[in-house]
C-alpha cells in the first residue's frame, strides 16, 4: 500500500468518525457513534514530562495486580500498529 492509498484511507476514517457511521463493503450502514464517544471519553494524554509519574504509578499498580503490563514504543504507522495487534491478539 502506497502513501497515497494510506492517506485516502485515513481521510475516509476521519470522515466516518465525524459522521458517526460508515458504509460497509456489503453496502450496510455501520453506526460507530457510541464506540467513538467511549473511545474519546477513555482517552488519556501522556506527555513526555509525565513519564516519571506514570512509571511510578505503573510499578505500584503492578505490585497490586497479578496481571503483567507491557509497554512498547514503535516507530510505525497506525495501520501497521493495528495490523500487528490483530495478528498478535486475534
């Protein structure tokens, strides 16, 4: 997929988010308003200067939880990252 195609997909994605729906390949309307609102409400912004505080919070939470937390920082496109997550956890 070339840059122009990725840009087209990104533009269509943003338009669907703004509209609250998209039309599937089978020509069905798929409503995403609730999912978008939930994602927006659950979004947190972490700035570089927050890293020290965040690391401490994660360490405290890990000590309390039995689940393991993993952080990864990658230099890749959103589409590549999404594909990797689907391949890893699907």
